């Protein structure tokens, strides 16, 4: 298992940066008015910092090892708590809420989702990025050359990680948990291809990076590639009030 420092170094690599570039492409708010954005489980605050260029952003991150290594080029507010903070936030507070690669590590997923849905404004956006089982299986079997880990994933053997137990949950479970308040507007794939080759040398070349990004963006909306993408990005809209 890698350390948090390894993870921090990884996000600076081309294959780390591409993950975030995909998010910025899928959630382009550059033409919008100044939005209120919450990033729950913000990690190194890379996404929070990016949107803080144009918007008011609150980054929520309880792990000191993570937030002490955060990116801080733009102004945003860091809250060093988790669910306890969410519970203090009034209903309908944010135009956009992010929860990216967090719910795999929590044991109170439903409760967190309920709170996240509550704090989104009517017609606002909840963006959840999550592991996709079949993409993870491809990653273990191909990039990591570890077919046993791939089999373990398919056999639902419990996994350990740097953030404790990790569990892959289905898109359907997420959609069902949010069905009272939220309507799914889009599902994208992320990392259908860029995490499959271990030839890292080529990845720092422009000739690899630009067409790979273009390919990923194209594949991210195609069902055939979504099924084997490492991540799924589900974008929900909160139902409006029908008064
Ligand atoms: C894989 S990192 C993702 C970080 C960031 N969202 C990103 O996309 O770069 C998972 C993050 O979830 C945070 N996390 C885990 N359990 C949490 C909880 N119960 N409440 C808030 N954050 C949590 C971890 O501390 C970690 O920073």
C-alpha cells in the first residue's frame, strides 16, 4: 500500500493531472456567475483550489496529513472536519457540491449522502466521483500485473487502503440513495485508458498527453468505454421546489 506522500507525488504526474483535467472538462462553470461550492473530502484541495479562481469554495477535509499538503494558489476556506461540519450547514446552501473518491472509505455513506443532498440548493448540482468495479479490475489485472487482486475485487474480498477499509459500491446504490431529492443528469467515465499502460516515460510527452486527453474526453460519454473506466462521475441535480 502506498503512503500519503506517494499519493501527493502521483497527483503531480501526467496521469494524476489528467484525472483533474477530466473533472474540469466535465464540470465547466467558467461562464457562470460566482457560485458557492462545497468540496467534501477535498484531500489535497486540488479541485477546490481550481474552482476557487472564479468561485467561493469551502473545502472540507478532516485528515491532517492530507490538508497539510494542500494546494493553495487561490483563496478558499478549509474546514478541518467532516460530517460534523456538514450537519451545521443550513439547508439549500450551495450551488454545487463535490464528493470525489470519498464514499469508498466511509462507513456511513447513506448519512453523508443525505447531508450532501440537503445542503445543495434546489436545481443545484451534486457531483460524485466513485470507483467503478470493472475499471478497477482492469487496472489490477493490467497496470498492476496483479490478477489475484483483480479476482479479489470480483469476489468482493475486503480491501485495505491508506484511508482504511475501501469498498466499491454500485452506481445503482448511489442513485437509489439520492432518489428522493436528486435526479441523475449525466454519468461520465474517467480513466478508461490512461491508467492501463505502465510505460510512464511516454506519458510526459506532449504527443501522448494531448491526444490521450482528447481520447478520454471522447470515450467518457460512450457506454462501451464507461463500463471499463476506472472511475464513474455521476452528476445529479437537486429537484426544484414545486410550490
Ligand atoms: C482518495 S482521497 C480524494 C481527495 C479529493 N476528493 C480528490 O479528488 O483529490 C479521499 C479523501 O476522503 C477523505 N475522507 C475519508 N473519510 C472521510 C469522511 N468521513 N469525511 C470527510 N472526508 C473523508 C480522506 O481524508 C481523503 O482526503
